[in-house]
């Protein structure tokens, strides 16, 4: 075999070996390195619900509006609550007058008893003391009902519990709002995070506190983050409770490595970056230094 032919064979073998090594490294990176394209931006979404029921009289926000904590979102017609408050106030006044009369009668009886006035019995004195005690208890009940009426009046005005964005607003003035049922959704602007779904073969390489890079599909913006933790349980296919993260298999006809959710805390966002819950992203986790 000539020298030139030997050189060509050697070069071909070297190229094949380099390609095989590169392919093996790429396969290991794909299979074992902690990265995923299956990631999503999430946020805490508050279901804004009134504590009292009634007709919505005014809505003070519009869809997708930014609001601050404490801003007034909507009001429930206060007419019924005003009437209930006035009724409770009048009841307190009436019970207070009844208590004053009962206490005066009991005090008068004790005075007459000390003076040995005729016609006074111990039984009558006990009845007066009992009447005064019952009047005091009735006043306490009336005062509690007045406090409840005041609370209901205040809570007919619903304020934002967090700063964020009103989203998917469909309620209008005149709708009936039921206590405990959501009227609008409020996305907490300070709660954005990323959930990356990693194959279980990559989980041993993921450590809490490790730095992470999050590349948004929207504009290919790269954000810095930190691994907060790994979900320690996911829902079984027949789990109906809904308390665990549900990770459906990508293919039902073949057994693949399960995907586990990893929560990524986002660091300070660059200026002009707008996040929305549901955005897609790619996550790469780096080793802890």
C-alpha cells in the first residue's frame, strides 16, 4: 500500500473517530445534561371574590389593567348594607336603653332592701338581677351584629390584595356576585417563575441553588434564574384529587423517561421585558460553582 493511500485511510479513520466521539458527546449531552425546551413561565393568579353577595354596582378597572395593592377593583350595591347597618345601630340603641332600665331597677331594689322596705322579696330581687344580666347579654349580641354589619359594609368594596394585572375580565356592572366566587383574575406581578419539565435521567445533575438560564421563545430573551427545588411528586394518570402536578406523557405508545417539574426563581428582569403566564421557554441549568 502506497504512502498516499495510507495517509488517506488514516485521515478517513480520524474523521470517523472524531465524528463518532462528537456524536457520543452530543448524545450524552442530549440525554444527561440538565436542559429542556419544555418549560413554561407561570405566576400566582388570584381569584378575586367578594366576601358578601349582591349586585355589582361599579367596576373600577378594565381588562389587562395594571393595579397596585389596595386599589379599588369593584363595588357591590351598598343599599342593602346601609339598611342593615342602620338596623343594627338602632338595635344597639334599643338594647342599651333596656340594659340601663334593668340596671336602674336592680339598683333601686337594692336601695329599698337596705332600707328594709316592706313588700320586697328575695325572689323579686333575683328576677331583677337576672333581667339586668339578660339585658347586658342582649346588648353584647346587638353590638356583635352591628360589627358584622359594619364589616359587610366595608367588604362591599373589593380591593386588590396584590399588585398585578387584571386579566380575562368578563364581569360587568349589574352582574350578581356571590360570596366566595371569583369575579375577576389578578396576576401577581411579583410572583413570576418558571417551571421546567426535565427528564428523570437529567435530574441527578440538578442541584438546588444552581444558576439557570431561561430563554423565552418570545424574542429569544435570556433571563437569569436559580433552581428553587424539584417537585417530589407528580400525579398518577388516575389521580382525581388535582393536588399534584400533572405531567402527561409525550407519547402513550412507548415508554419514555418521566418528566419532573423543576421550579426556577427568576432574578431581576431586564428593562422592557414583559412576562405573561403561559409563555414557552428553554431552560439550561449550570453546575453549582
